[in-house]
């Protein structure tokens, strides 16, 4: 089961810059391109650099350490095939940027 979680205000994100948001223990890189928002895992699949600090060009982000490139719309690695990132659906509701995440399974209520 999934749910949308508010992670930022839409007017707080500058175009062409990334922002790290935390959902639970997960770090997610959030980007704005025009009026669209994209979310991918924040850690580069090469050496784990924070992609929120990468160089944004169109719908691509380059890792700040070794310039591996990722498509922020899908998480696909454009440098080495198969080293893709998880991408997350994003929506904007009443000026709030929301990311869809998997909700943790509900704890069993049976007392065994």
C-alpha cells in the first residue's frame, strides 16, 4: 500500500537545483524543472554521493563526485546501464509537493 507524503512547499524549490528531503530514514532528491517536480533516491549508485547537490541540465542530474548522469524522470542511469535509481511519483496539492512512498505494513493486531 502506498501513500503521498508532503515533503516541501512548491515555492521553496528553485528551478535547476536539487533539495534533499527525508521520508522516514530514506533520503530523496527532489528537483524542479519548470512547473514539474521529480523525486529519485538521493545516493548515486556509483559511490553514494548526494545527487541533490548534482548539476541539473534539463531532466538530467550529474553526480557531484564523478559526473554519472541520471534521468530524474525515471531514475535511469545514463552512464552505466543497469545502475538505475528508484524514482517516486510526485504531485502538487495546494502548493505542497508530495511524494508517493510505500507505506510500511500494518502491525498485526492479533495477540497470538
